[in-house]
């Protein structure tokens, strides 16, 4: 049974205040304070090194900038504004992962890649809505070839596979990540030289009860629909195991497992997978909050797999994203600071309220050799682009 935000606040009277309680700024010793109002200011005094521009040109392999093409006047960001920020930040290229297929893909290629050569590349997506049609498996494999001809450079798999896509509308069983109907598609991606950018599952906390032990209680309280605990959702371990079986079955296909393989909470597990599957790579989008609170372990991870980790942010220009994904220079400044400095105890997102959990992060100060690969050359290699 899920615990609502209202039910949970009643279980912690030392922090949760009824409506008639004193305002947060007036609550004194022994008073009550709503957890949602608790925003302490650190008293720690440590050096700060702002990094407004990446040390080397960047390929951001994880963005959703196609949404900028759909914005109406005065709403959201224009593509030209994004390009201007890219110049300011030293971002050479953004990969628009959610480029769609068919007409949507053609629109993204024409509006992004064609109008701004070298600055944007697009991935295609499967047509999961056609999965129950006869001949879908071969059609989807062939569609990948058509997408490449139209300008797509890779294939994006949303977390919908395993958590949303069902056999029969909304009531049927969930389609498994390693369903054999997708085998021709995975194989085609390998033959076409199109890397698969795959998002499987979500943070560990999204698969546990929303209770007083859940370190992302604030986040899930604001977004309860992000929880995959209960109902008929499979355990996270089952989802990741299915993804790994796909990677193992298709050794000639390059897989980029998004969000540090969606298990940065346990870098030992991710390390084991990278050692086991040489065709597996990872990127760091929207997970520096996890990496930055374990800086020594994270740095060892980057050092061990310096040729297989890529820079990504999950940046989205719709103005509606959670703070760690809003496409603004401030977002990138934090990533650059985490990667390039040894600063201590700073916010992992440009927001006063912790969007994921109530912690701060530490920089890992990577050397130039690794930064060049992380920022640019690892992505350039798998995408067939020129190295620095």
C-alpha cells in the first residue's frame, strides 16, 4: 500500500505542522516545521570554482531538444537560443534522442540537423504502438534502415519498454524488455552501425515504498506517478537483467545504457556489467546527484572506464522539466564543475529545493585525458564523428 504525502507527514510530528502552526520562519526551538518548508542554509565555508564553459568541446549525447521545434511564440526556448547557449558553453553537438519516426523524424532532421549542420543529430524511436500487428518484428527492423536513410544516427529506447507498453491496450501484461519480437531490431541496429541509447527502469527509490525510509520522498511526493512500486510492475532487478540479456544476445550492437545504466546507486554492479559486456557503454545524464555524493568511488569508475563513459544531461527545453533537466546554462555549469573541479558540498541542480534527494555533491576533478574522451571523443567514436 502506498503512503500519501498527507499520511506520511502525520507520522513525523517533530517536522510536520498542521495548518494553524506558526509559519516556518517563526517556529522556534521545540516548535513544528513542515518537512517541505525545511530548507537549511549550509554554514560550511569552502572554495568555489565556477566553470561557465567546458574545458573541451562537448557532445551532449542525451537531450530532448526536438521539443523546441514545437514551441509557440513566447513559450519555451527557440532553437536559435539553444544554439547561442551551445556556443557560450562550448557544446559542439547535441543528440536529440527522441526524434521519433516517420514524419516526426523528418521534421526533427529538417528543423535541427539541416538548419544547423554539425550542431544537432537525431535518433529514431520504435513504433511500439504497432507491436501487435502481424509482421511487426521485420517491419520494425526495416524501419530502422529507413530512419537511417532519413538522417537518424541511433535508436532511442524509452523506459516505456518494460514499464508502460502492454500487450492489449491498458489492461494487458507488460511487454518485456527482452521480448524476442525486438531481436531483428537490435540486430539491424548493429548491422547499420546505429548505437542503441536505452533507458531501462528508473532510480532505485522509485521501486520501493514511498515511506519515511525512502530518500527520494520529496521527489516522489511531488511526482507520485513516478513510482513503480506495487501493481504489476516488475522489480527493478528483473528489468535490468532483461536489458542485460539483450546486450549479451547482440554482441555486434553498441548499447549506450542511459543514466549510468540506471544503477549509479551501485557502481560495483555497473562495473561488473561493463566488464562482462564489451558492447555496453554508459552516459551520466541526470545522475550527477548520485555520482557526486560518492566522489572517490565515482572517480575510480571514470578512470577504469574512461573509454566507455559519455557526457549527457537529459536536458529538455520545455520549461516544464524537473530542475535537474531544465536546459539552461546553469544546468551545464554544475556538470562542468562536478567533472573539472574538486569543489566540495555544492548543489547538484540549479534549484533551492533538492529535486532528487536532500544531499549535496563533490567534484571529482578529472584529468584532461579523461575529460577529452568523456566530453567528446567517446561519443564521436561510436557515432562516426571526428575526434578532437
